């Protein structure tokens, strides 16, 4: 006698997925203060795992290797934070002649519009340079305050280093736990899967770090040749912001453009900065990221952009940074099971062989 299998209607499955998404978003919003440091600590732990493994091979105790990795991460991040905030605070000192610069630009605009179109709007006489100078000074300090708040949310005060330390210390216990959870699977296969996921994150983070270093060198070189003051700061900041796809590079180039427009005596400098930005982004998009980062984050552009919007609305700047590697991990997890492979296909790019097969089918038809 055959037993009837109970099947859930498709509309109930869709409803359950929607309910799960709503509960998940609610959980992410409510638990932001704990989850952001937890995720950041996990990514830092993965980044320093090879260093800890290297020290342990030299017979250094695991606790000591975790402490050394933690100190190295803390000093690196603290030095970078102090460098960024110190430079942003000093910007106010460079805005002493902004009013004269604005008047000069307004006169040039009046002369160009009058000679070209025969229109004389007298922008120079209508413009209140003192009010603009006050606005620039106030916003320069607010920019540094915003940077401090954003960095404070990313650092998670003391939670990030604490989570990082425990992740490094108990990384083998986490692997054993996953083996126990999937005890119906081959333990060796489960360990291989966990190792592959760890390598994906590590390759992504290290690849992005290498791209940042190269971009910083290119930015500093270009800004120094152009003659922009604080070229080192603008170059490093632009490289760091490149970790946020689409939005980060635009913010990174807008700062030196606005700064050069307000403090330098010619409009050619902002134009040269934009030209250098276009060339560097062309090199980064076509050579650096494909060759260094490779296919570790094989996400399609729509999912990446949508993830940035959702991550930014839920967790702010931290969400925009964490959402890309998190989606990459989810794509790999979904790809492990036949039942969840459609979700992996939704997140990922279409493979080249699939494109070729589609073109072949279209040609045949």
C-alpha cells in the first residue's frame, strides 16, 4: 500500500519565504549592535588564520598566536584610523582663501557666459563668499565627525577584537561542530567544504587588500603628478573606499575634486583628477580585480547593487562592506545542495559555457 506524501501548495511556500525574509531583516536590524562586530570579527579572524597557522607550525602556542594576531590587527586599524581622522581635521586650515577662490571662479563664469551667450548674471556680486566659507568650515568638521562615527560603528569598540580572538582560538571547534551537525555526510567531505568556504573568504579579503594597495599607489602617483595637496591621504582613502562597489569610488574621487576646486587656482586640476580617476578605474575594472580577486565573488551586478542598498539601509557603512563577502558565502552554500542551487544561480553570474549553449540554441532555432 502506497502512502500519500504531504505536499505544501506553492503559494504557501512563497508565503513562508516572505515571512522568513521579514523575520530575518527584523533580526538583522534589532541585532545590529551585536551582529556587526560578530561579522567583522569573523572576517578579521579568517584574514589572520594563515598567520596564526604559520606561527603554530613554529610551535608557538595557539593562545599566544591569537594574541599576536590581535595586536597586529589592532595596531594596523588604529594607525589607519588616526591617519584618516588627522588629515580630515587638518582640512579646515586649507580653507582660508576659499572666498577669494569662489569670487575668482564666479568672475570667470560671468565673463564666459557674457562672451559666449551675451548673458550677464553677475554671479560674483550675488554670491555671499563669507557664508560659503562658513558653510565649508562647518561641514569640514562635520565630515570628520561623520568619519569618526562610521569608524566607531565598524570597530564595534572592544567587541570586534574579542570576537576575533575567540574565532581564532576555537576555529577547530567550529569545524568539529559542523561535522557533528552533518553527521550523515562524510566527515572528510564536510571538512573540505568548510575549508573551501574559508579559502573563498580569505582569497576575497586578501585579493581586495592587494587591489587596495595597488590603487593607493596609482592614486598617490597621479595626485602627486597633478600637484594636489594631501595626495597621500586622498590616494589611500580612495583605495579604501573602493571596497564599496559603485558608490565608494565616486565618493573617493569627489573629495579631491572638491578640495582642488576650492583651494587651487585653476579648473584644470579637478578635470585632471577626474581624468586620472577614469584611467585608474579602467585599469582596476579590466585588469586588477579580474586578475587578483578573480571569480571568488561571482555575483551578478544586479544582486551586488541590490545588496549594497539593503546592507546600507540596515547596517549603514558596515553593511555595505560586509554584504558582498556574505552574499558570496551564501552563493557557495546554496551551491552545495541540489534543492538550493536555483538560489546560487540567482546570486551568481551566468557561466561562459551556459552563455555559449544559449547562443548555440538560438543559432539552431
